[in-house]
């Protein structure tokens, strides 16, 4: 295949990796800001992923150009099709991240100390998600090693399972707290919604991992 094709193909992959790294950084900044109860820090985290969709649209357009100019082989075609699906997942991660951060800004501004313990406990979800980001980036950077990709995919699945367990425990504790007569039930109900929104980020990372596996080894998309 022509050198121009390889350059175009690797440019697409590099841009995808850059976007995943930006999302990881935004989630790291959000975690640190919430730990410190830092509203300004959350705003800086949101700024990290501004104009995100413009970049994913460019990736999609570049893939179309690759299809038109180079007619990739079957294996390379799988990779390019996977990136189409990955950019969709990245947009959803960006939306979920942005929504979660914005909602947590509201919670921090309300400054209800009774919510602090639940918020601190929920940050275990954030830490699992950041690990999943790291594994996803490693998958994309280790694209030629099928065995390593499978192992990294398994690690992402483990982190995803952990987040579901953490959320289930938080849900039970918050529902129990909501039975108290002297609390604002809506605040706790909203908090659960925000945690659930945060949980969706790692779900999308698991989707990206499956797309990488398809690109390398085929199967169902």
C-alpha cells in the first residue's frame, strides 16, 4: 500500500488516541477538583474537552477520504470502520463527562455537607474509569499485539464490573438515607442520577475496546 495511505491511516489513529487522552485528562481533573471541592477546577476540566465534536467530525471525514482514495484491504477496512464507531463512542463519552462535571458543579455550589460522604465514596467509580482510560489508550498504542489487546480488554471489563458494584452499594445507602423524614429527597435522587451518568463513561470505553478487537481480529461489530 502507498506510503500516503499508511500516513493517513496512522494520522487517524493518532488523532483518536489524542482524543482519548484529552478525555482521560478531563476526568482526572474532575476527580481532583471534586476531591478538593473546587468549583473552578471543574470548569477547567470542562474546558479540556471543548470543541470536541469538531475533531471527531474531521476524523470521520478523513476516513471517507481514505476509502475514496486508497480502497483499503479487508483488514484495514475493518480498522477504518471501527474508527467510525469509535468516534461515536467518544462523542458520547464527551457528552457524559461534560454533563457529569456540570451537574457536580451544581452540587458543589449547593454545598450540602450531608452529601459529602456519598460523593467521596462515588469517586471510586472515577478512579476505575481513569484506569479504563489508561488501558484503552494502551490498546490503541499496542495495535499489533493481539494477545496484549485481549488482556487489556479483560482489564477494562474488570474495572467496569467494579463500577457497577460500587454504584449498587451507593444506591442502597442513598435509598436508605432517603427514608429519613428530615431530608430533601430530590437532592439525593439527583445525586444518584449524576453517579449513573458518570457510570456510562466506562461503558463507552468498553465499547471502544470491542471496536479495537474487531479491527484486529474481526467478528461482530
